[in-house]
């Protein structure tokens, strides 16, 4: 039959295979029949699992002292984790690295150790921020106070420093962990509206706005910053706004623009003493340029409160701190804060000295004696730490009411010296 088919069909067609006989489909059984599943019979849990399930939850583990059942007796040289540390506790050291290249490091002092954020309010604020595509310096700069500031009993008692213009900076300071790039993403035109809406929703009485440096923009982002402040004032006229801005590459007209947008406190950080500025900050930021920003902001409007922040522990000397404070008083800076520098990652500047709480208290008193309106000073104090904001809020409201604030004791019976949290 194949001789009658075309030659090409014979060469290239697949061979004809007779189908096998159809086999009946059957299920193969196991060699050993499986027992029937009885949901009423459960495997007895192990003793270890019983103890684990009966133990404390993660939140209780990080916030409470261990129970006697799950803890071992303390020796004479040990102390419970929840005992308050002494301010002059000696620093601990340790040897790290390979056996042939050991190096000595200083352990983090107990007065700088903070709890892990686990409160429900912390989670709600974080969810709101992500939903509106907003960023905070609390997260980007890895602030140790995030549990304290975000963990209030309700949102109105919490403080979050909103970071405008994205999460990427055009500068690379050696102390800062914010991401850097020469060409960050473009600005979000909806950010001013979203920021104002979020703050109105939280019902805060005092808010801090800051931003990354945007040297890639002609105005450094000043118009975007000012528009955000105006939106906030439109939606919540009674809300007090503090703006922590950059130096706008020395363009003082941009300082005037932001200062005239309706804010209540103009903050700009000198970060460190003048001698260490070239090693600590980006080369485009100078100590004298920061002084000019604060001086221009002070004269932009009558009654403007100016504020700056300084890190200690970078290798500064006592005389350098004195000189810095004198320069700040010359331009009538109202508020100064002192905090401990903490190395964010191994790629950043190492800590030169861990300053004790007693030294911070000494500089707080010295700053007040020099005539500063307010000084927050402590190892965990940061520029926008909420410890000082209640006092600053009272100062602004009293000034707006036309009351004279000549001394700190006149503020409604408050003793501002005791407000400072030397945590």
C-alpha cells in the first residue's frame, strides 16, 4: 500500500503505530492502608511547646521584667534589664573581629538603649504615612526616639516629623543615613495636599516639617516647602508649624520665601562646631552659611522663633562649644538643642565620645545662662524631639496673645528647666 503513496509522504510522514488495547483505569492502593482520620484525637503536645505557648508574648518580653518561672537567678554582679541606669556608669568595651585581627570597640551605653516600637499607635501612624506616600525623618534617619514620639496614647499626643520632597538627598553628610543621589526622583505635586490632610486628620497642635536637600532644583524646593505650610494653615489654622529647612545653597531669598509662608518656628541645624564642619557635613554646607540662614530667618518677621541643633560626641572641645554658642547668641537664636551623635551604620563617622547625661545637663544650664529662650539637652534629644515642643508651643501662643515673655518662669507657672528630658 505504501507504494501507492507519494514519495514525500513516505519519507517524512510519521510512522503509523497501532494503538494499544485500552486498559481499564484503576486506583493503586497503598501497601499499608492509612488509618481513618479522627479529628477528635489529637497528638499530645510536647512539654517544650506547652511552656512556650504559656510564656510571655513578644510585647511583654520587650517591655516587662521576666517572670520567676522563666528566668534564672541574678548573680551579685548582674542587674535587671529594667533597672534605671546610673548616669556615670562606666562604659563597657569588647573585642571583635577575627582571631588574628581583634579590635576593641565601646559598647552602647545603657542610657542610649531604647525599647523596640510595638505600640498600636505606632503601627497606625506608620500605616497612615504609607497610605499617603509620605516620609518621615524619624524613619529615614533611624531616630532612637521613634517609639517615644509615635507611641502616645492617641495620635494627638504623638509627634512625627514629616520629611518633604522625597526620601533621597543630594548631599552626603558623614553623620546622616538618609539616601543620597545626584538626581533624585521628581517632586510629588500632590504632597502638600496629602501632608496637610494627614496632619488635619491626626488633630495635632504642633507639627514639625523638614526636607531633604534638593540642590538639583533651581529653588532648592523652597516653593514646594512654602506651599505645604500654606496648605496646612488653610486646613488647620490653629496648628503651629515648625520648619526645619536646609541652607538653600546660601540663597537667602528662598529663606525669606519659606519664613513668610505662615510658619511659627524656623529651624536650621548647624550640626556641629565650626572646626569640625568640613569633616562632618557635606562640602556644600558651611558653618557661616548656616548662621546667615538663621539670621535672615530671624529678621523675616517680628516674633519669629529660630532654633538650631548640635550633636556632641564628634570630637569637639569645650572651648569650641563655647565659641559656637557665642556665635548663635550674636544673631539672637532663641532655641538650641544638644544630643548625642550615634553612628547609623559602619559606613558613617565613628563615635568619638559617649557624652554622659551630667555633661549634657551642664551645657543646658550654660545655654540658659547665656540668654537662650530654651535648651533641650540630653543623650537622646534630637532637633524635633517632642520634649521641647510643649514649651515652644506655649511661648508662641503667649506671644500671639500679646503677653510679655521676658523670663521663662512667666509661662503659666511652668518651670521650663524641668521639661527637658535627659533620657
